C-alpha cells in the first residue's frame, strides 16, 4: 500500500523536485526583494523623499506579486510552494543614492537568478516552467532599465543644492515610465 501512495505522490506533478526547490528559492528572493523595497520606502518616507518612497512602496507590492505568481504556478503544477522567512533586511541608508544603488545591485542579482532558473528548466526539458519564466525574463529587463535610470539621475542632475529634490521628483516620473512600459506604452515598444 505504501508503494502505491508513494507513486501517486510522484505522479501528482511533472515538476522535478530540484525545479521545485529552485522555484522556492526564487520565491524567497522575490519575498526578500519586496521586504527590501518596503524597508527602503520607509527610510525614504522618514527622510522626506516622498516620490522615491512612493516608487519604492509600489515596487515592494510589485515584487510581492512576482513572488505570488511563482507561488501559484508551483502549487497549480502540483508542487509545493513554501512561504519564505525573510530576515536581515537593511533599514538604514547613507543617502538616497545608496538606496537606488542597492536596488540596482539587487535587480541584477534577481536577473541572474531568473536566467539560471530558465536555463536549468530548458536544459532539463521542463518547457512549461521555461515558458512560464519568460515573463520574468522580460520583466527583469524592464526592472534593470528603470533601476539603472534611477541611479543615472544622480550623475546627470548632481546631488548638490536642489539636486536631491530634483532627483526625487524625477524618480516620481519613473513610476509613470514603469506603468507605461508594463502596459506596452511608448517606453515598452
């Protein structure tokens, strides 16, 4: 009887155990992204960078949506998505520039993780998961472009005098650029 139960469990999903583990690691990374953006948003709010705070609060929600997208995919495929424990989040920053440099660094890390996961799925002929991950591949490209642009603002505008105020205002405009890109507007074509 135990053998029948064991074979039923293995037949519940075509998603290999290693793929499930990798997807759960990605869930954890997306949860960490959400928490990091939320903490950065709170710091910006406290420091009076209202546009940057709004951008980062919105981004925290977006990262949580990414986590849930993978969570649902894995469970619907018969796997088991695990709610991650997120610790060691940074709550204090040296400057607004530091916030956005950290964000870009993190987005690049997420891009590498998504690419590695997609590569693994392709090499192991898990084409359904590979296809599912293509949305994330494209999304990460957009995430990096917007994050890189935020960091470039510090060099273009400069941080002296009213520079930080102007940078915060421009970061507010990145929110609209991101929405336009996501909806297929001019920035996404």
